[in-house]
């Protein structure tokens, strides 16, 4: 082997070793919320397939990672949810006005963006029900007031809420504000990630740059 070939082989080997030993990419882009499409529990199939869950029944019913904070919520199966990508969904007002909560580990002072989709309830008796409002909270952040939402029309619409974490432990909560005790908004595809467009110089949980609201 001549000197030029030997140098090429050594350089290639060194580059391969550096690549293999390089640290894994940052998980900053990963979703911090678990079971955000409410895949568990698996709701019954069919146009009326749903699974009700009340406070304290989460483990028995298989509702993973979320805690029911009040009332009775219902996990809608993919057919009843009518989502274009066949996601299951959470009906925040099942047989009662309800709410759900999940605690997530974040980095204090970092900007995050919370996204989800919502839709008016698809249960036949609730199709024309008014006042399907709900609120979104992010405890442990600079969100001074909850974000209020109400789905309109007959399509799933993406929603967005930005905030700065002010604690390492943050609780995300969705709470129905429906005035009708058995009809309310549906949500799915809940995601919480670091905001890639945030100015890192603003990280610190101050008054500026937090709690932005960019609903679709």
C-alpha cells in the first residue's frame, strides 16, 4: 500500500470513529407529552365507540399518562372522532363536564410551544350544541391567564400556545367550560416541544416573549 492510499485509509477510519463517538442529537425536538393522541385506552370500534373515564379510574381504564381532574371524560375511537388521520380523541365533556392534566419535565427558563387539534363534538345528539368552550392551562410557566378556546365548523383545527417554563415541572391541563353537561369539545394530537423560533437571549421566564397565543 503506497503512502497516499495509507493516508486516505487512516483519514477515513478517523472520520468514522468520530462519527460513531459523536453524541446523539439533542432531544429538544421530541414531544414532551405522552399519549397525546389518546391511543390508550383503545376505544371500541364503530360509529359510537367510546370509553368513559372518571377521576381515579385512569389505571383501570388504561388512560395512560393523563389524570382526570374532574367530571367524566370520554376517549372517542377513530371512527367517532372523524379525524382525517384516524386519530383517537378526548371528549372533554363526556357524561359530565370534565378535565385532564399531565405533568411534564421541562427546563426552567426555556421557551416551549404547545400545539393540539380541536373539533366540535361528533356525537349525534351534540352536533348542534352551542357553548363548547374549554380552557388550556400551563401551570409552572409564565402563562398568566388560561387560554380559552371554542371549536367552530366541521373540521379539525390546529391550535397553538407559547410559553416560557418557570419550573422544571410543568402541568398541562385541558378543562371543559361547556354549559351543556354532556356535550363539549374534542381534542387530539397534543404536542409540547421547545420553540425553535424563540430568541435564546430571552430565555429566563421574564415578562417579555412569554404566553404568546397563535391559535389557528
